[in-house]
C-alpha cells in the first residue's frame, strides 16, 4: 500500500529563470506554501498521506498524525477528518502517474524517458495490439501568426512554449510502432495549414509513414459524425466530430502542460477541445466561442461561460476517451494558454508526466504550478486571482471528471513513480 503527501511546497520555487517576477501576494495565497529545501524530484519521490497540503515531520515515520481538515476521496466526496490525536489510515493508490526529469528535446533522450515512463505505469501491452490504429492528439492553438510572434516576443519557439513539441510526437509514435501499431494517425483541428507544415509536424508524420487529419474537415468521411453525450453536463447534448476518431483502437493525448484562461489548467483533458471543428462552434471569431458561453450562447468571458467550458471538456472525454497521456512540462508557459493572454510568460519544469489516467495526469500537472488539484470551485488554479489578467474563475473540472468516472484527481490516491532515466556515463580505465 502506497502513501502520499501533498507537501506545502510551491513548485515554482527555483524553476523559473532569475529574471521571472515574483507573483502578487493574492496569487501566492492560492498556491501551496513554499519549502525551498524540497526539490522537484524529492517532492514526487517522497511518500506519505495526502491531506490538504500538510506533511509530517520526520521522513522515517510510517504514519502521519494529521491536523483536523477535510480530506477528499478519489470521487470528490468529503471524508471525515481525523482529530489531532488520531493516526490516519493509509489510502490505497488507485492509479499511477510517471514523472521523468528531462532537460532537452533531444530525440534519443526523449524516447528513453517516455519509454521508461510508459513501462513504469504498466507498459503498452494493454493499450496497443499488433496492427492497431493509434491516434495522437497534438495542440497547435492560436495558429501560425501567434507562433511566429512567439519567437520574436519571447525568444522561444511556439513548440517549446505552448504547442506540442514535434519531437515528443516523434518519440511516442516510434514507441507505438515498436509496440506493434499498424496505422498511426495524428489529429488536430488546426487554425491554418502553416501551423502543421512549418513547425516540424509534417516532417515527423512523413518520416514515420503516418497520416495527418485536420479535424476541421470531415475527410475521409462525407460528413461530420454527431456523437451523443451520455448524461450531458451542459446544454450540448451531442458534438460534431470527424469519424476518424472512432476508427482508433488507442487514443493518445500529447498536450503542453499550461495554465488556461477559462479552464484554469490545460493538459491532457483540455486538449480534447481541439477535437471539435471550428466551423460548428464559432460565433464570429476564429475560435470556439460557443463552448465558452452560457446556455444562451452569451457572456463569453464569464463564470457562467467557463462553467460550461470545463463541463464540455469532461463531456468530450466521455465520448472520445483518452487511453494514454504524455504531457510536456519540460519548457512551457504560465498564466495563459498562448501569447494572446495578458501576463502569459515562459516557465520550465524540466518534467514529463505520463499516465493511462488523464484525470490523474492533470492532477499532478496542477501541482507543478503549485496548486492543490482538490481545490474548491473557483479556488486554487481555478480562482480568478490565479491569473494576471481578468478571469472570472471556474469550477474544478478535475473533480467533475472524477465524479463522472473518468479517473482519479486526489493525489492521495495516485502513485507517482519517478521514471527518470540516468544519463551518467561510466568511464572505464
């Protein structure tokens, strides 16, 4: 039985460059408290019992007395808190997440780290069988024009800042092919053709003999498929999708781990918003405004709209389940999903997060930014004060996804495995 601790630890400490500004006090209050003596790897490798950001002193102790506090179960239900003089029983891990330290996008290094991570969570055997068709959802949000400005404004390529890195795509596709996959299909509802052709994705797809499908087009089918949502969480009772998504035996999400104005966190599950065609959910702009609105398709930048957005994320994951998530937090961004968001800035965590449970992957990704994934609605990463621009706040969709049976969001029930591959070289005399 594995125990875990959510430490009072601001994971941003020491991870941003020295030129990064300190967060405003009201935003710091939303984050898990800082402990500068605790490294990122030690955070993930230390075991104990998660309980609302508290940790026990004394690393050798096998049981932790907890202060009185509510503990959330994996389903989001409140569990009676132990009193100060009661020893809490350990919680059984229900799912696994692998993390790996990595400091570059070198192809060989990436592939080794991702392979180690997949093996750590049980290997690919239950995901891919010989001849299977495997789909890979990448993220190219915002289009080529913003991607070009990324290099100019931040000195960092879009693929290192807020898009899926093509070398991550290459490594995962190669591993799937090695596992016996027959047909490899890369998908995204991209804003424009140059996004795909000029940032390395087409080169990777062509090199591996794979296919690319722009989900804004119904091809290879004549029409979009209207997929009903079981027990829908919003006024959308069905969604239009390219039928190719239902030709897949295995579906893999390859997000860039980021913050999001509207969702709070964007990672494995939020990546699914890019499955639906722009033409079906636009109002006037080049983005899916209708998914960000209230039930009357109004109030785009509002709590009412964002409540619908996060529930749409969950509903899309219900009708097109994610089997594996490989999340890039090596080089990424904070305070927004792209450079069009005020306050958006580069950040590096030098971390890969891999899981067969997309909810758990998103929960651990949330801790990277220093937030408790079990936070209340409009709290933590979902609070208005957690962004540098106007944000109405939203509901904790990790909890909603767990309640819908999509996975585990409570770190107390997640076994986090360090899958870092040693890069030491033995020198023989």
